[in-house]
C-alpha cells in the first residue's frame, strides 16, 4: 500500500490517500502515517467509517491514550462504553446531553494547562451542521520562526505560568465554575513558552489561553506579551480552516499546533464528533548552549 499526503495549504496539514483506517494496518503503514503526521502537523483522512472501538484501537498505535476528566458536575465528557473517547457534541438523547457542548471554542492545544500536555488528538466527524462548525488549526513552528529576533531573544527559555483556576471562567463561560476540589486537582504549571519538539527537534511557540504570567517579566508587561504572542500564533498565514464532511478524521500534533472549533448555530443544528487523545510527556526547551529547561509544578 502506498500512502500519499497532499498538502492542504501552505501553512500546515495534508490529506492522506491510499489508506483505509478501518482495515488492518501493518507497522510499516503506521510508521509512514507517523512520518507524514510529524512532517505536516495535522493529517486528514476522508470517508472514515469505523466502530468506536476501532477509533480507539487505531489511536493506540501512536501511543497511550488519555482519558479526559469530567468538567463540571453534570456535563458528560466521555463515551459511556469507551471512556477513551471524548464526545464533542450538542446532541441530546431524551432531553439529556450526550457530550460536551461548545468544547474548544477558543484557540488552544489539548491539555496545555496540565503537567503533561497531550501529544496528539484524533477527531472524527459523525454529524456536521449544514452551516459552519469548522475547525481551525495553527502551525506553532511557523509562528515561532516568523518572530522577530528581538522577540525570540526575549522569550527563549522562559517559562510561563498556565492556570486553569484563573482562566476557567473566561475560557468556558458556558460551564459551571470550578469547585475547590477541581481547582486543587488542576494546579498551576510552568511550561517553557518556546518548546523543543521531542521527535522533530524543531522549536515551536507554546503559549495559549491558560497562560497568565511570564517568568521574570513584570505583570503588565507579561500580560501584554502574552496577548501579543497568542494573537501572533493564529495569524492567517500560520493557519488552516477545515470545513468538515461526515467521515472526516483529523489527527493533530498538540506539540506544534493549536486549534479551535468555530461557533455555529447550536440551537438549530446538531454537530457530533468523537475524539481520542494521546498522552504526552514533559515539555522542554533546549537552548543554543545545550541547556535543557523543563516544565515544573502541577
Ligand atoms: C477540540 O478542541 O478538540 C474540539 C474541536 C472541534 O470540535 O472542532
């Protein structure tokens, strides 16, 4: 089987051809998919028709799976029979939500506020609204590489504090506030805001909507820098927006991308997606002199 990967646009992403994810896949094929994934940061597969169990089994070929913790008291996050599947959906059955509504309506990489941010995610489209409901992706290598040298010198090797407790209400206005117990279970974490990708060795900008402080920079200046960098990452020249078709599946690399779901009329239309999430490792940055700076806290 020869797999092809055709670029989706100049900034990032490729569409694969010549592989049926529902069929048997040998080690060589998985290695080839991984190679394209690392090269293009996001990989699109079309017409994927598989069972939920197969979605889980395919993702496990790339690493250990992460089980998403519940958010809020009554909001279902995961599939009842396959907890490795996060259900991103506004569908209700018998008046009860079956998944997390409005998940990811803001730029982020998965798990960026955790000690071990997630390596990757695989989102499969089961029901798509006729109008919008797209997902945008940003290439955070390209964003880093386009920074002026003065900014790079200012931020390289610095740590940023990412705080679920401080930013939950701003980032998830439709969810209940965190309980004290939930806040304790998601302590603040310091991550290098320039991050060395552990497989490609390239540097990516690692900053996002949970960042609240930059080490060694006064609060006002730090807030302005966070706002500048988060706006920079998602400039049109670093992004791709995907208009979903039923059966599309996208595997993205959280270590070098950000993404966000675009709002749609979720009172009128249904959108139903299932996502698996890969466990990650400790973010780090290797300086020009070889010093390794790692995340800490959490
Ligand atoms: C997510 O952030 O994983 C959800 C993205 C989407 O639903 O488009």
